[in-house]
């Protein structure tokens, strides 16, 4: 495509398409229709596909050779050219199974080449800095049977990603009933659009998607409206800072369903669904340790900057900017139509982008006034609250969880860009921890040498517990405990440093007193429904989110499995299932 955006980078705009490239479409806008148009020249395109694959493979081989010579910039350039050979081909990659399969495999291969596995070596000697000494003293403590952590595989398939909502939406076919739009409904939309902070043209397709969400898509809309509470306040603030209409932040609902771990079939990832090349263009680092496409603040800023650039390129036409966010060949469609107007270029773009823009506009209109469209009583989840603390060098997430009295699950949820169970090695990282826990983390880390923070753990000590008791339940002898906690008053300490690896870490428990039995019996249980979180269940039962999360050892905003049993304090809960997913038809 041709572009006048200063160094927007052709690859970036094309890659944003996420495999949504225009086939040669010679059709008129079907009146109120969204029927799929299936390319019928796939076989004729086979020789061209062969040439594209050959050209991409050639660039990939050159990239590998440069990488072997440690010429990383040249290698990256060749890898980008390999992807560009497909993105700039003009073919509809989704319509050609062979080309789509090759593209996805190519993206994965390039990612693995650019993000190699960093080997860790096993060490059996742990240096311990004694606190309080004029010159820190380093002791050597033998750790029997300590095993180096198993190296996780680097790559998307091993990271617990969840499907992006873009994939099922790209296959959506509206029913005849959903396509029925009255003049009264269009008049209502004309009035409703004035409440938005950007301009667009009303079209029956927008109402058709509203009809879809009021029926078949109700569950998805309700879930998105609830989840939006996690990030909407932050997203609006970022969009405002970047000079982008704040209402466009609802793009996150269509792109990811407000899920930081959303991953599409086009290798797009995160809240705002960046493909690798576009992520790099907008400053989102992708290394063996982190993938900032899955970050919270950084990715949101990148999305706003991309939208701002597209908005400028299309002279403030946000319909075209949204279309270009999804499809990198909008300029070509404008050239075909002869006018820069989304509804005019409609016949010249692929079906996914045809649906993408009216879908987003429908979502924004509903989100601005849910009650008006029949979405009653939807309570957005509380915004994610956390503190940030800078950590220098690799630090185990287990250690961070121990130090902040939470779980690894909570820390991973708050730091979705982390690709491993440790923070990045050899560089500082601003780790997010639950609100009120950063000082606690700082006090613990001061006791541990930075070079050992990826191989030790913290164990809590109950008031009055003897050191021998700690030794018995952890499997660490008393001498090692004393050496690793030199300078600490063991009688008053509530946390002790212990070696990681194969060390047992069991919880200390007193024998239950009669009063404790009553308390335990007062606990009630509910079963989660699809889409529930600890936060939504806490809100439904008027409980403390933090207390309920601690009671169940589950992060507040992790989506629970349908039927999963959740414990509630009996004083505030009922035995009925959480009603947060009730459906109103």
C-alpha cells in the first residue's frame, strides 16, 4: 500500500492487518447482508503462492545466516522482508490454506530465532550476605540435592494463551432476523452517536450488530462490559494523553475481550492484538524474558500511538483509521473506490474488516448506554490495583509471591508480559505487586543477594515457632537456616530465607482450637459460572476481594472454570451460586 505517514513503516501497517488482506472483490454492498464471499481463484493463484513462499524462505535463510554472524539488525531486516513477502503479496492469506499455514509457521520460526532459549547452569553454592556487618560477608552454604529449575520452552504455544475473540467474530454470519433494521432504530442511532467523542456515519450494519449482541452475542457483550472495568479507566487516561478519542478505548473489547493473554490465529497478542513486527515498530520489546505486547500500560500506549498515526493519515476519519488498524491495505481500497470513505470502500475490503468497523461502533454505542440497549445491572469489575517496584536482575516469581504473601498466579496475572517464572536477567524490571505490598517486598529483597534471587524462597514463620520446627517442615537443616539468615533476629522474624530447588515448603499450622472449628464450619461454598472471577463473586456477595482471593489462593481477576468451587466466609455469604452471570433476555 502507499502511505504518507512519516516512517509509519509499510510493514507495520500491513502487519496490523493480522492476515486480513483484500481479495479481488467485484461486488456491491449487499443490502443489509454480511454473507461470506469465498475466493474462487485459489487454484489459479497456486503458482504465485509458490513464488511467494520461495521468496519468503530465501529472506528467512539470509536472516539466519546474519544471525549466526551476530548481525542482529541485518537479521531482523531479512526476517521482516520474509514476512513482507506474504503481507505485500495482495493475496487473501485466510482464503489460501497453504499460504496461511506457511505464514503462521514462518512467524513462529522467526520468533524462536529472535528469542533463543537462554540456558541456565546449576549452582550448588549459595552466597549469603550477612546483614548489619560493616563489610558484607559472603558465606558458602552447601545445598544438597538442589536442582536447577527446568528451562521452559520459549514460544507462544507454551504460555497459556487464550483465543482472541477476533477469530470467531471473523467467521460470524448474521441471521435474517438480526439483519432487520427499522427507520426508527436508525433515527435512534443518529441521536445516540452524538454522545461519542468522535464522528462517524450511521449505517444499518451497525444496528445489525447491536441486534446480534442483544441476542446471540449477549453473553459476550455482558462479559466484555464486566471485564472492561479492569482496564477502562487506565485506557481512557492513556488515550487522552496520546490525543486519541477516549471512546476508541472500547477497541480492547473487540480485539481481546480485555484479556492480556489473548492470542489470535494471525500471531497477534495481548490486549490490543499486536503482531510481532508492529509491536516492535511501536516500541514493544519481545525477548526471551518479556513480551510487552502482553503488557498493560506499554501496550495501551502503543495502541493509542498507532491509532493516532492512522487518524492523522486519514485526516481524522476514525472509521478508516479503525479499518486500517485491522487491515493494512485500506489505501489500496481507497484507490479502487476513488473516495476516502469507509462505506464507499466497503466492496473492496475483505469481509472481516467489513464487519470489524460496524462491530466496534455497535460495541461503543452499547457500552456508552448499556441500559438503553437492554443490558441491565451490569457491574464492571474493579480496576486492577497494584504497586510497582523496580527489581534489578532475575528474581523468581515464587520469591516475589512469598515475600508479598500472595501466589505466583497473582504475580503472573499482574505481570502478563513475563514469559518465564522469573523477571528478566541482566536488566531492571518494574514488577507489579498487590497494592500495599511493595515495601514488604523491598524489605525482604534487601536480605537476599541479587545474584541469588532466582534460586531461593521465603517461608513464613508463625509467632513462637522454633527454628527446628521450620527445619522439620522445610527439609532445610538448622545450620543452613541460620547461615542464610545471618544478622536476623530469629526469635522475632516472621519470614526466613530458604534455598529453592527441591526444598519442601509446607505451611505451619497449630492444632485447631474449638473456636477454630466453628470458624471452619462457617465457611460456605459456591460454584463459579462461566466468566466468573473472584472479583465478580466478591462483588455479588459484598465481600472483600483481597480477603476472598487469599482464602482461595486465586488472583482476583483470573477467570474461573465453570463449576469450580469457591469458598466464602459464612458470615457474609449465601449458599447459592454467584449471580454475576445472570442473563436477561
